[in-house]
């Protein structure tokens, strides 16, 4: 079970494939398991690092306040421990917001970035949703059916939820994955981080080529949020110093487009990062 010491904790990681490194940043729920649907395809083209952040999965879970600053410092520390100077960064959901936070603070360590189903600032509808999740987690636990129902409603498209991999099968999977990977207080800290985040000022500090992806049926972090928020389209429009940037709407996909439509999502990510590598090679 591969682990390395990072900033005083043991962090779990997995490496798959060969080529340029891609660090896949987990979201608020499922640690490294969140990329299970896409890592095999990614690993055909890149050397993929999947990991459990501090507080999640098989990594240490100290009692402390968990913030984007803590997790971003650990991302840099993990790459240091693995002797990786630079990597592409691929983040979905909270992982995409954390990728922005990281890229703004460590611009020289990011080759290319993919932000998928993420926000730079939550609007009131998203903030209230995270408050609901906190209340459900505290009342019933992170592995509860009550929390899983609401997570499923916000994660995937209606078509997926009514399909062969949705319904009770998906609810059970979300219950098990969430219970296995994150305790209530850490999950609530993650929700607090999403409620409080305001990365609008960070966006001009990102210099890496960036792909912004949003599922066309995303109800949690839609491309266009309320006036107080900053969704995918806002992120794309305000990455003014990125070497180049692209915006892709993934069809027939909800918030978790990497699970809802993994083939289209994987194709978009792989194609973009290959072009980033190609352009870097010709500079």
C-alpha cells in the first residue's frame, strides 16, 4: 500500500501509466476512488497520480481544521515526495476548485490544468446546498441513505439516475464510498471551504493552459451561476493570463460528468492535455 510522508502525515497514492504526470485532485466525497471511471483511459496516455488527501480514504486523518490552503500545500508536498517537479493537474467538483487554488499559488509547477464541474465562488443556491449536506451528515452520518439520496440528485443527470447504473445501485455505492472515505467533520469542513471560497482574484494568477468542463445538466455547479457566484463560464472568461484556455460543455451529463459521461469527458481531457504537451515541446 504505497504511502509517503507529506507535511507530517502519511498520504496514500497510486501511479498508473507512463508519460507526463497528471495529478488528479479528488472532490469532497470520495478520495482517489472518484477517478475510477477515467483513470484507465488517462493512463494509456499519461502517468496518472491518484491520491487520498489528508483526512480522506487511506491517508492519515488528524483532527484539525481542513482548508484549501492545507490541501494545496499537501499537493505540492506529495509531488516533492515523489520527486515530481511539474505535472498537469486535473480536478473535478471540489477538486477543480482546489486545482485553481493550487495553480494560483504554485504556477511554476503546473503544465496544464483541467477544471471540471467546479466553481471559483459559490452562489447562494450552492451555499445553501452545502449547508443541507452538512446538516444531513451531522444528523445521519456520511454513509447515510439520507445524504446519499441528495448527493445522487445533485451529482448525475436524470437519465443516468434512471439508467442501469443509477437508482438503488448508485445510492448504495455513494453510501459505501462516502462512509469509507470521509468522516462527518472532515466532510463538513470541505462544505465550509466550498461555502467560503472566493477565488475570483486567483483566476488572473493562473498561467497554465486550462480546460474548463461543465456538464450541460449540472445543477450544483452549472456553467452560469447566480450573480453572486462564479461558475465554469466565469472561470473561463477570467483566466486572462492563462497561456491558452478552452471551454467545453459535456452533453448528457450532470455535475459528476466524469462518471455520467466518462467517454466524452476523458476524450476532452486527453485531447487537451496532449495539445498542451505538444505546444510546450515546440516553444
